[in-house]
């Protein structure tokens, strides 16, 4: 019964039943990962007995920093067998606040996450993709590669090293960071002006730089059918200018995610009156809260707080992770765990370190 509830194609699952089944899976010696079975001995509660609802996930300490040095073999749940155990990749966080954290992405979950995000792309048909994104060790580039294959096209790529540009900014070399960003756009220009591109995937800072070049704006307007932004934040004014003035008529949709949830939330179709993008998660597998960081309590809908992320699948358990972003708490989709988020912004400091967003 436990494993059936946790399947990615399970339907009409009660959220509390799902959480309880998840605790049984990850904290049973036959199915849990070495990491969580070992970590359970240090908890001051019993996950199988005490975590009965989504709200009870607050009992978990934020262990995400431990993923900086834990062996990836210890993150593989023992209950995964056959196709479930096929690894799509080992992906790392951006290293914004210290050494990168590493996570195992399993093939079934990778394909589910991509299929869930196909919502915005389903009507596009055959076309090529250009991704101005990291090829690795971040998951962004792998998602872009698979997106291109789903549309029977090729992926053109401009390889972005976000850690290098953050290093340049952190060391005060803003001119070097600017030259690097322009170097990325130069490479994108060579593709956009000579090749057929239907899907363009880029970060907001790079889309803004691209928009400063009239010849590239023309190239995008002539052939691109969908613009996807992710990897950094976009304010409402920039979003409105890009949609209404720079690339009118071309769908511009964002993804808000993190390696620490092994996936993303997608921009809601419906528009808010204030023009802000709202992001929904693939519940119950990923769930957000927005909290007052001083108390850990949820803020009211419409209020700003700090984002708490949870990845809740049989492939990984990453609960109660206080992220380096603030957001406005929004009503979730009907039946979804947690909440939706809007107007996401980075905090200025996190874990006593300055947060440098750069271009990713």
C-alpha cells in the first residue's frame, strides 16, 4: 500500500496518507536511504509516528547543508529497484552560499517533472531549442536537452558557468562579469541569426541583455514561438516590458525551482490583477510554504515571507528547507499541498553570506 500511494501516476491520493506513506518509505530499513536511516538516529522525534500531516514536516531540522559532502551513494533509497533506480544525473546547487550541494536525480522523476512542465509546450510541435544555460553540473541544461528531444528538434546551447560570473562579481570584478555576460550573448547571436530556433530558454538577466540588441530582437520576433525564463528572478516591470514591448505576441513563461527540490514550479496560466507571475508546484511531490523566518510560521496570503521548499517523493526526501528567496504567499491550486508563490526575490544575505545572483 505504501509504495502504491507513492507512485508518480497515483490518483486521488489523500495528502495526509501520502505524507505518512512517505515517512514509512524513507525511514524503514528495507526501503530508506543510508543517509536518512542514519540521520533518523539524531532526530528528537520519530518520523513514522510523529509526522502525520504536511504541517508536521516542520519537525524536521533543515539538513540541506549536509548535502554538501554526503556521499551520493548514501542518498539512494534501498527500496528503488529496476527502472526506478536508473540515475538521470548527479546535479549540484549553484554554490551561492558555500560549497555546492549534490543530489541524485532518478530517471522516472526527471521524466515526470519534464512531462508536468510540458503543459506550456504541448501545442508547439517540432522545433529547435536554444538554451543559454549551464550544461552541468546543474540540472537546468539537462532539462533543456530533453525538452528539445521532446519536440523532435536539436538543442543549440551557449554554455553558462554561473559560478564563474558570481566569482567575478564577488571579487569586485564587475567589468569582467559584464564582459562574460556579453560574451554569452555574442554566442547566442551567432545561433539566432543563422539557425532555426523555436524555443528560447534563458535567464532574465540574459534576456534583458539580448533585448538591448535590435538585430537579436528582430531575430527572436521572426522565429521564436516560446520564451522560457528561469535560473534567476524577474520583477513585474521587466516581465511586462518584455511581454508587451520587446517580444509582443510570444508567450513568456517562467519556471521557479531549485536543485534542492530536484525540480521546479511552473508559471500559472491565469493572470493576477497586479501582473505578478504565480508559480504552482507539482503537488504532492513538491510543496512550498512561505514563512516568517523569525518564527517559522506561515505568513498570511498576500504577505511576503521566506520560501520553504519540500521535495517529497520515494526518490528523495528534502523537507523543510528554508530557501534564499522571499515571495508573496498565494492561494494554491485546488487540492495542492502547501501554497503557490508570487513575486519571488532573492534575499540579500543568507547563512551570514552575501547572496550574489549574477545571471543565474
